[in-house]
């Protein structure tokens, strides 16, 4: 028995050494793979001169910021605050929308003016938003165990406001890090593309860690990530900060949609229309599928139902189509090399209107997937074009204020659309629910086209008038004035 135990011990030692060697080799292979992925990512982010101007660092910082936000969202999804079941009553979901989104819509307009006052320290403002989210994640992690609902609510709202504040600051400094070979639409698209990819990678990792170690652990991981990203934000190039120049005697300039100019206003209203429809479509289709009020689930006989497109798979496919649409929108915007963001905004609204009309007529599983993909595509591409228009048309002294107002309007538009989708889902009719937004989208597109046509005609008329005035000969000054008597200068 002693010799058998000794032999077993020696075998265990040999197996341990083999396992340790295998683990070490696997670790080295993983490190080499991570190093190759990091080098390839750095090559993409620093392409076209982005490494010289600081755009590459901003892209990497925004990607990490998006991954941290995704970890927080996944961690809070299983808590008592965000644990709203999909099939719960519409009233509870509506209350969830109002409680979580409307406070941000009311606070966001005040974020921009505050950021405009700290233009000389934008790096530190961005770092502050990251450090603040790290501290809030620490507080929420401590509140998960006892189920402290007020702390979770305040922390979630704070994370949302600081996240949007970071986005406003990032959009405001984009022109200062723009390389000569990249236009604003492409630069914004490159940032959006990497943020979408990083969020897509972080979501399954966060879900796995939440199921294994709990929400509190994931929130602490997000806390560490935000604190490290705050250090990275401080290390951004110094030229992203601009001096605070105060104009003597100048009245304070408050940005409203009536003062931002016709190009920005047109882009904002087009994006508001798309964002209202995006919120509407999400909750309308979600509750139609839950109520089995869609053709592929409405069959009463089991043999007539599609065995593949059940409720969970349908919801997963719709979510996947929306995610793919956003990714394609960012890729298409990155390929856009022209300087016509106004045209891009109108085209996205037109494509959404046409797709909505077609879906209302030929509603089915494939058209539902198509409209989910097209709406997410139009929302992403239209928002990137809007950012480029604001960055080009609005002065630096009020750019953050404008972005704050725009973000608030888009958020409120999405909430309003979601509430409308909840109400119209009570009809359990896809045609009745989709015809209404189709008419409104078409009316919005027509109104914007008419306003644009009037503006172009007015501009052309002013140009013709100026040319006519420039072509007229000047009045002659050497003509004889017969109203005055002739006098001899010599008397």
C-alpha cells in the first residue's frame, strides 16, 4: 500500500508538471495572440495620420469607454432595478422608460454649457467623467447585495449622464484631432465602428462573468476599467484643449434650434424623426412578438407554426439585425469620402420611410428583420452625419452646448417613440401600427425637402441680386450740373 501510494504520488507530480507546462504554453499562446490583435488594432486606429494628430488615442479611449458602459449595462441587467421582464405589463415598462430616460433628458441641456466653460481643460473633463463612473460603479457594487434600490437608481442615472457627457466632450474635440486625409464623417464613423465592436466583445464577457461571479464583481471590474481609462484621458495630446477666450462686451450666446442655422436644424429634425421611429419599432415589435400577434406566430394549430421562429429566437434575430445594421452604418460612414453630410441625412430618412411603407404592406418575419436592420443603419449613419455637420457649422465656443441640446432631443425622441410603440401595440395589428409612422416619416421628409428647396431658391435669388448689382456701371461723376450757376474762378 505504501509503494502504491508512492507510485500514485509520483504519477500525480508528473501529471502536475505536464499540466503546468500545458497551462504555461497555453498562456504564452494567448499572450502572443493578444499581442498580435493589439498590434493589428493599433495599426487600424493609427491609419491615415490618426496617430500623429491624436485621433488614434481618442478612438482607443472611446472603445474602452464603450466596453465599460457595456459591462455596467450587463451587470445592472440582473439587478432588482433593471430586472424588468420582457413580458411584463406595458405600464411597468412605460414607467421604466420614464424613470430611467426622462431625468437624463432634463439634465443633458445643462451639461453642454458647463463643458463650454472648461474648453481649456477638456482632457480633464473627459477624465472626470471616467473617474466619476468608476466611483459610481464602486457604490453600485456595494448596493447590489442588500438590494439598495435608491443607490442603484442614482448610480445608474449618474453613469448615464456622465457617459453622455463624455460623448459630448469627445464630439466637441473631434475637429482638433482630425487628420488632413480624413473628413469629419469618416472620423466619427471610425470612432463609432470601434466602439460598437468593443461593446459587442464586452457584452458576452460581462454576461459570462455575471453568471459566474455575480453583478457586484462585474461592476468592480468596470470600476477598475474606468479608473484606468481616466488616466489615459489625461494623457491625450495637449492640443485637444483650446484657450478660453472671452469676447469683451459680447452678449451670452444661447444655442437653440432656431439659432444653429438651417443646415444643423435640418439634420437635427431628420435625426429626431429617425430616433422616434427607432424607439417606436423596438417596443412595438417586442410586444407584438410577445403577444404572438405576428403572422409567423399567430397560427393556432401547432402544425401551422414555424418551428424555428419561436418567441426567443425571433427576439434574438431582431436584436441581431439591429446590431448588424448599426455596424454596417458605421462601416458605410467610414467609407464615405465626400463632404455631403446633409445629403446623407436626407437619404437615411428617405430609406427609412420607404422601408417602413414596404414593411407595412408586406409584413412578415423577413420584412421585420429588414426594417430592424435598416432603422439601426439609418440611425447610426444619420447620427454620424449630424455630428459632422455640428462640428463643421458650430463655433467651438458653443459646440458642447449644441451637442448637449442635440443629445437631449434625440434621447427624448427615442423615449417618446417607445411610449407610442407601447400604446399602438395594444391594437395587435402590424398594419395599423406601421402605417402611422410611415405617414409621419414621409411627411417629415416632404417638409424637410420643401424647406430645403425654399432655402436654395432664396440663396440663388440673393446671389443673382448681388451679381446684378456688381454688373451695373457706376454713376458718372463728370456730368455738368445745370442747376448751379457758372462762375469764373478769375472773377
